[in-house]
């Protein structure tokens, strides 16, 4: 049930993600010794993404007390 526009957007994003991986590899070679590291020049496409609701459990802040 996907429209041609949705299929085209999915294909474009796939090509972008594949090509950006190559860009990151070249940036890691070219900017390895630069201040801030190569990640400052070619950051990840996935950094800063939030997890879906319910995806991560919240850490327990207080220890569980055993009944005496």
C-alpha cells in the first residue's frame, strides 16, 4: 500500500545512509589527528536520536529492601 513517493523517499534515505558511511570512513582518515576528533567533522546520522516509548527501562534509584 505504499505510494511511489514513500518508496522513493525510502530509496533516497537508503542511498544517503550507504554513501554517508563512506564519507565517515574518509573523514576518519583525513581528520584523525584534528582537535575534536573526526566525529566533529562527520558525525553519525544516528546520534541524538531518542528511543521509542517503552524501549528502555528506567534505572532503579533505591535498593530493594528485603523483608525481615
